C-alpha cells in the first residue's frame, strides 16, 4: 500500500471511528432522506449535540447532504454504505464461528 493510500485509509478510519458515525451512515443506507428527529431515533442513543457534530463531519467529508426530505447520503456515502454492508455480512459469518461451544 502506498503512502497516499495509507493516508487516505487513516483519514477515513478516523472519521468512521468517531462515536455513532457509522451508525448515521447505516441509518441512511436505504436512500430515503430522514429528518433530524427521525435520524436521531434511527441511530438510537445519540444526543442532539453529538448528532449535529456527526452530521457536520459527514457533510464536510462529502458523505452526507441535506435534501428536501431531510438528511441523505451522497453518491460517495452510498458507496461507503454498500462497503459497510460487506463488513456486516462478514461480521455475521465471523460471529457465528466465534460462538462455538466450549469443550
């Protein structure tokens, strides 16, 4: 992996490691816009202050936008959500392999 690729990966991971960032993206994966209140309910457990911060960070990163219906993913955000979906499938498979009975 080149230095440029490592830098880009580090920047993306730093963004996604922020509390609730991936949950916000995942809540919007279906493509329908959500109002602030609905998004807060979809994410669950997030304070309005934290949600405002995540929205700003994700908008600044070009992953989230505000449309007439509310907040929605940009094309880059949709692509990221699809890739997170791949992680979800892997996580399910991995978790089932970890829950083997103790001998």
